[in-house]
């Protein structure tokens, strides 16, 4: 198959001490396996110690992880947290955009993403940004006598001078959550990380520091990035489904989130890829230092989880899957 998207672009993820450094290692290994001739850069942004982290050192702690990342072509770039830090680690994905070359298109991914096929085959329209539609009804929460979806989202669009009506999905009924622009921030893309990042910071900090009255009863954490993201995307002329279905969160990438859940419900191709890219000894030697990877992948606990479920007849609610795995004492996080 020939490349459908000849425009070069960069890939960004955040690498940080603890769970994320091992997820980033798996991310990079699978990325390089699926994209051996990638024309852009794989950039992993690493937060540095500073006032917003207190005594915490957010940098990679395992030297073997750093070596593995670099051996797989990742450029590890430092950045300093100026707005979020330890109080809101999800803000790293907002501030990490500052590590990217201005004016060069980018795709951001959460580190708990597995690459299955070449990203160069994905028909990105970088001038019409979008993000993952693999989301749930997490925000805003609905208070019995509080503002509804129209009032909450409408107030945010008004705060930033954006046209609210054009963001709505007319196929969905009024006050149904899917009518309103809302994404999972597990991936997003745009033509210019400098412009996108600056606006993301502007909107997120304004929502945090000076929210409209309609948000008085709404939790802002951990949803702040996902509250600001649709507003940023809409402001740049993007929206839902500017990328055809079946690529990201499909045949090209899998946002696996938690390994026990991945083994329970993802397709065979995902699990086969996961186990193939982690099989080489130099990869296994590093990843087994992270207990969930050690138990799920290398000790075979993941396959035991997989045997417990029929992918064609999974429980309707994720919590039911979690409970069944926990009852079997196979849950790790």
C-alpha cells in the first residue's frame, strides 16, 4: 500500500518517572516496529524538576529505559512546567507541546498506546484538528438543579468568543451529552504545535483560574485537559471525525489504557502485536522491571485474563470486567 499522507509530521508523547516511563518504552518499541521508515521525529517530552514539582523528580528514573528509548530513535526533550506540575500531571501533555518544532504538523499520543501499523497511511488533515472520539460521558456532571449541558458548554464557548451552535451535532437530541463536542485526549493533532500549545495553555489556565459561574459545581480535575481540548480544536476550525474511522483507535493504533482490560477486550491483532514487540530479550529485560508488564505479559497472567472473556459477548459495563478480573486476583495497575 502506498502512503496516503505524504506531508511529514512529528509524533509526541510524554515520558515521566514511574508508570509512564515504562509505558513510553512500550510505546517507542511498538512505534518503531510499525513505522521503520518514519519520515518525521518521535519526540518524548520529559518534565524537569522545578517549583511546581516540589521535592518530586519527574524525570526518567531507570537508566535502562532511557537507553531503550534512544535505541529506538526517540528524541527525549526536556521541558519545564510553568502552569501545572504535580498539582495536575495531565497538564504535561499541554506544556509538552512546547518541545516540538513550530510550524511542523504533529500528532500527540498518550503513552498507553500501542502502534499496530504505519502512521504514514493515516489521512490526517492537519489543518482541521481533531482528537479521539473513544470517550465516555465523564464531563460535565449533571446536578439535579444545576445548569445543563447547553448552559455549561455554552458558557465556555462564550468565555472564549467561540461560536457554540456550529460545534453541536444536530443528529443528537438536545441535552444529550454526545450533541456537544467532547473528546478523549488520548490523541490529537494539528498543523502547528506552537499555536495549538499556546491556546491550549490559555484556555486551560483560564478555565482553572476564572471559570464561568455555570461551572461552580463542576469538578475540573482530572478533566481539565478534556474540557479545554474541544474548545481549542473548534477555535482552529477542527471538530469531530475530521479523520475517517478505523485508523487511530482502530487498525493503526490502540489506546490500551490498562493491561488487564486490554487482555480482556482488545482484538487478537492487538495482543499478538503487544507480545511480539516485547519478546526480544533487550526489550523484555527493561519492561519486566515494571510489575504490571512483568505479570501480565511475561508471566502469562494476561492470557489467563483473556481466557475469562468472550470478545463477542463482553459485559456491557467496564466495571463488570474489572470486578471479574479482580475477583480472580489478576488485576494489576
